[in-house]
């Protein structure tokens, strides 16, 4: 693939802009500047540098973000800054892949929820991870306003009725790990589901953090607002979990 096309596919701008970056000597491959936009490289496994920053070629982008509080999971946020402002420019401007308009969050978290968020431009992955059919478990750490009673845990496990559906929704797992700390596992993703389920048992969510999706947990060293690429191991882990569920 031509270097200019490689840069274009990774979101570095129009073909003209990408050719300009190369011609101006801003791009290096394997430690040497390459200033000919037409030079061919095998893209798989290629790591190139643009203006001193390493960039691994990725046919599809798979990322995790530690969503901080006070951010919206929308491209066009209404009140709070968008989570997409936390990603580097090329990840926000990758060309559209099939039906997916660039890199997108896999599901959404509320503005005041923190924790693990996956992003990708792979439509099949988004579908598999979000579809209720695949039952991908998501673990939430919930800080409650009132002390959690054993009966409240039992009710979440048995199923509670929310206002938009007569069919009860159940927690796949639920435990009180401290008087005001509930660990709740859900396999669906209804609107404000944790907050509404906790309200339905007569308690209230004061803080919400997603720690795990499928077999993947938020790493301790990924600070709020930071992102990283998903590794092949991360992806394999999720594929297995999703397939088994
Ligand atoms: N449930 C909620 O209520 N909010 C979230 O952000 C995620 C799950």
C-alpha cells in the first residue's frame, strides 16, 4: 500500500494532506524518514512515526478509554465535553468503514459514570458487544446513598420492573461488597439501567463506575481520560466470552 494511502486510511487527513505530511519529511518508517508518498509498504504490522509519534497500522481500530466523569458519549454533546475529544485527531477522523461512521463508543455511559468504555470502527464488533442476544456481562461498581439491605440484593437478583417494560430485568450477579458499595453485573444495556434498577429497590446511585466488560477489566494504570489500543489478547478474551455467553 502506498504510504500516502496508509496515512489516509489511519485518519491523517485527505490524500493531499497525507502526501504533504510525507513530502515535508514528517513521516518515518523503521527509523528513516520517507519523503515519497508513493513508496509501497506492507501495512500489516507496520509501525510508522508521524511528527515523532509512533502509530501502529490498524485495519480496524479497537480501543479502551477510561471515561472520566463530566463527559458525554456523544459526537455532538449537549452540555459536557465529548469523550471523543480525549482521542488523538487521527482516531476521530478515520474514514468511514462500511456502515460505521469512524471510531464509535460501544454503547454509552452517562455523563457522571466513569470507567471502561470500548471504541471501534468495526460494526460487527459493536453489534456483538451490544446485542442483548450475546449476553456480554458488564460489571458496575455502584456507590449507594443508603446502606444496602440483604433484601435489596435479593430483589435485584430476582428481577425488578422498570417503567418502560413490564418484563422484569434481573442482575446476572449482585453482591454488597461494603455497606454502601454494590457490585452489579448486567448483560443488557437499557437506558440508565443501573440507576433505575437501584431506584426500583428503594435505594439511590451516588456514584457509578464500570470496571469490566466481558473478560476485560479496566487496567489500574489507565488513568481517567486515558486511552489505549486493545491488544490481540484483549480481543481474543472478548471473542471467547461473547461466543460462550
Ligand atoms: N446504567 C446507568 O444507569 N448508567 C450508566 O452510565 C450505565 C449503566
